[in-house]
C-alpha cells in the first residue's frame, strides 16, 4: 500500500473495504509521511476573509438570484 499526496493523484481510485491490517498499515504510512512542513501549516494563523465580506457577497448573490427568478 502506498499513501499518495494530493499532487500525486491523477485519477480518483475506486473505494473498497479495507481489512483491519490494511487500515493499520495505511495509518502507519500516513504518520510516517507526515512531515514538519505538513505540521507547519497548522501552526500559522490564517487571517482568512472577514465575515462582513463573505456576507456582502452572499447578499449580492441572493439579490441576483431573486431578480433572475422574478
């Protein structure tokens, strides 16, 4: 079994049931592949987008939808 990073995936694999051993192996591989660089992403503050901007955009979208439906 090989753990793939998102950038390595070219097609979406079919899902299947994993045995208990395969699940343990997958977790072990994932833990081993998790690097300090991966962890760094979770230690930095992401300012994100202010809620006011998101709300304003949602209101504009709703107004356009209401105008198109009427």
